[in-house]
C-alpha cells in the first residue's frame, strides 16, 4: 500500500503535522522559537517520500475512538 498523503508535498504535510499533532502543538507552544527548525526537520524527513510533488506513505491508518 502506497497511498498519497492528502496534504500534498513535504512542506504541506509538515505544516499540517505542526498544526494537528498534539505533542508538537504543545511543545511548540512552550518553545515557539523552535518552530522553524522542527518544520525543517519534518520536511527533510518527508522529502525522500515525495514523488511528483506528493508525499507517498508506506502505510496509513486512521485511529478513532468512539464514545457513545
């Protein structure tokens, strides 16, 4: 399975990760000066997975907790 990430390229996926990953959000609220370095590291990690301007992940999963 090699689905493309819906956000698109490495930079867009990094931006989405920084916006929605609770641990990163919390950490960067405490250390906002590190945001650029963290984003740069995420982009660098994702670039090898980018093809034709879209990040392709080896696997993906959506974990949902439903409470009734």
